[in-house]
C-alpha cells in the first residue's frame, strides 16, 4: 500500500516541481530524517511510474505493428 503522502509527492515531482526536505519539514511538520525518507520513497515511486508508462507505450506500439501486419495496412 502506497502512503498517500508518497503518492502526492511523486505526482508533484512528475510535474517538475522541486521539493526540498526543508519544505517538507515546514509543510508536514516532520523531522529532517522523515522528510528525506519521504522524498526518497516519492522519487522511487515516480521512477516506477515512468517505467510503467514506458512499458505501456512499447506494448501499444507493438500492438499497432501486429494489427498493421494482420490487416495489411
């Protein structure tokens, strides 16, 4: 189960926002260690989502190629 804070942070990171541990400490009122840990988890989640998107795109391209061959476009 993904923590909602990690999910929200990963979405912000994917949108290109720069998030510092200090900003997290102020916003979430947590320790520096916890803020760094949350940022690390969010970064890992973001990378997993980007990898999943890339795999999905590759699968779609392969499916289009197979359909093109099957229907002789």
